[in-house]
């Protein structure tokens, strides 16, 4: 079974050919790490799956991107419907300047759910899944801005989980965090894998090794190699993967 | 002392001196008005009507008139200005149209206020047939304050971190929901600044109300928005230049100036307070 798939994808920012003929599939309940040097296109590739690249003008996409067997770039697809089903966690924690409760409830509210009993339950469950509940359960009305960076990032994960996404995209979610917060987020990703399909962009190779089942190596807009993480790290097929993993460039 | 240090010292002394001169000028103006005007201020002056050829009595009609014009112009200009600002920053990218609108807004800000007055007279008073009235004056003053409101709204929105917008969109919110629920609450305290600045300007303008609303002498308070009113800046002008007995009405002129300045200060203080509470509520 395939949860998400990109098929012969080419992507352009203006004249710049950012992604070159990329095909990749993602199985349910797996973590796939996207690695590669800066500017290799891995974040651009990630953002294809919730159509965030469209926010920048003058881009062009060729090929198809499907989630749950549905082409998310089809003409009749509403972009906000797509984004609701695909959660995203960003590099820098970006909680809204609202209370902890309202941050988690936001995704439901904008999609028309305002019933208190439903919201209460979802907020609690999402915060529990994001391993933040115990730390904030007595302060749900407190501003999210008062949380530490690591807590904010887990709040952002809870916020993404609240709308019950099918796919979770993470763009270097731990790169702005201290080591302890980072390991908490990594543990969390490991837990979330049971229920979600996760694609994570990371610059941290140890992190990719620790948390992912599959790894894709991007270089200059091309997908060089995509395989089981263990195989990629121990016995890469491509010389460039080998060089990158052993730190010879990047 | 080396040459470098010496020139540094001279430069900074000059900067300090010039800044002090600016502050001093402001204090001299304020002090002048306070010294000359404060003695006239009494309960009767604030709440009474002008009497005996405007040499006695009070200036209540002018205070009420200016209040009406402030409220009226903001009712008109605030929604228009804020919505334009939102359109420009959130919906228009950095394109030609935006640069064009920006260019025109800047030009609008540079138009002399007497020209606004003439335009207001032609459009609101004559063409639309409002006559000399609060509504005509308010709309004219509203036009005058639009550039400031549009510009500050735009700047306030620009300072909202983009990560909040993408975060909201990624959760399936539409652009409108994102603006209404995330962007505007964050930007609102700064938008209020635009309101403060324009209120300060509106309450002091004379030229735009000259042909559109201001009355030379009208002791009765306005009954509807189609009435004429007296206004503080125009009343001041009248007292200082064309009263029936100029020597006698001079203290009244200083009193009026005093009230006008206090009014502007009060509005600024109030709005500042509002902005602080609002931004505290956002940050919590």
C-alpha cells in the first residue's frame, strides 16, 4: 500500500529547475528522512505535498503528486481541504499568539468545528500525542508564547495532529532546538510513526539514522538514492551518497 | 585625545545639541500657549457658548464640532484605509499595481490641505448636495487622513511574521481566515497607531473644513450630520484674525489653542493606552 507518491515531478522557480524528474513513494506508518546539502531541493520537495510552494509566485510543476491515491493538484481539488489532511511542522516553532488551547483548536475552528466538548477532547488528545499534556494541562489558557522553544515545537506538532492528518510533513523540526528538546521531539516522532506517515527533512544525519525507516538523498535537485535507512548508511549504492554521509561534502 | 576621538566627540555634541533645540522649541510653543491660555480656562469656558461678539463666554460649540469631525472622519476613513492596507499587503504581491497604488497614496499625502478643502466643497458640498455640513467636512477630513491610515496598516501587516501565515494556511485555513484570525489581531495595535496619528491631524486641520463645514458663529449645538458646526482650529483663526473686537477676544484665542492642544494630547494618550492594552492581550 502507498500513502503518498510523487511521479516524474519537475519543479521550477521561474527559470530555475529546482526538482529534476523525481519519483518517490511513501508507505503508511513509516518515517522517511530527506537528506542532502542546502539548496538540494529537499524542502521544496516536501512542500509539494501540501502545496505550500504555491504561496511563492511564478512556479511551475510537472508530473503528479498523489496522497491516498488522489491527485492533490487536480483541478477540482480545494487547496485548503488538502492542507487540512496533511499536517506540517516547520523549522522554527511558529505558535500563534493565542492561548495553548486555542493554538491546538485552531485547525478545527477554521474548519467549522466550534463545539466545546469536541474541542476539549481533541485538544487533550492532541497534546497527549505530542507529549506535552503533562506539562501544560493546568495552564491551557496561558499564552503559547510563554512556552520554551521545545515546548512550542511540540505544541505545533499537537496543532498539526488535531486535524487528524493522513500525512505529517516536518521541515527540520528540531534544528532550532536544544539537545534535550531535540531528543524529546525525536522520541515523539518515533511514537507518532505508529499512526502517521511522516516525511522529515533534516540536516542532521545522526537524526536521520536514529528515527527514519527510509532515507532519500537529494543532490542538486535530483533524487540520487532512496532506500532503507540502514542500507543507505551502511552500504549506499551511489558514490555521492557515500561521500555525503561520510562528510566529504555538504 | 586623538583626532578620531575629538571628531567623534564634536559630532555627538552637535547631534545632542540639535535634538535638544528641537525639544526646546516644542516646549517654548507649549509654554507660550499654557501661560497665555491657562488663565482663560474655566468651567464656563469649556461648557459655555460664545457671547458678546466672542469676547466672553465659552467655546463648547467648537469643542463639540471638532469632536463630531474627529468621529465622523474616522468612521469614514478607518474602514476604507484599513481595508485598502489589507488588500495591498495581503492580496497584492510586489507588483506594478501595488507600486502604482503606493505612488498615488504618497501623492495624496502630499496634496496641500486647502486643495482637499476645495475638492470637498466641489464633490460633497455641491455635487452630492450635502451642503456645508458635518458629513461633508468629515468626508473631506477622512480623505485627508486616508494615506496615513493606509500606510500604517500596510506597515503593521508587513511586520507580522510570515511563519504565522504559513502555519495557519498549513492547517487548512483559507487566506481570509488567516488574515482575520491570526494576522489582524497581531497587527491591530500598530494599526491603532495610524488612527492616533490621523486623529491628531484631523483635529488640527483648518483648510479642509473652511468650505465644507465650519461656521463663523453658531452657538447652537448640531442636531444632525447635515448641520454646520464650529470647530476649534477655525474658531481660533476667527478669533485671531476677524473677530469683532480683536483685542478683547485675544485671550479667548489663546484659551482655544490651549483646549485644542490638550484635546490632541488626550486623544493621543487614550489611543496609546488602548494600543498597549491590545498588544498586551495579544502577547499575554
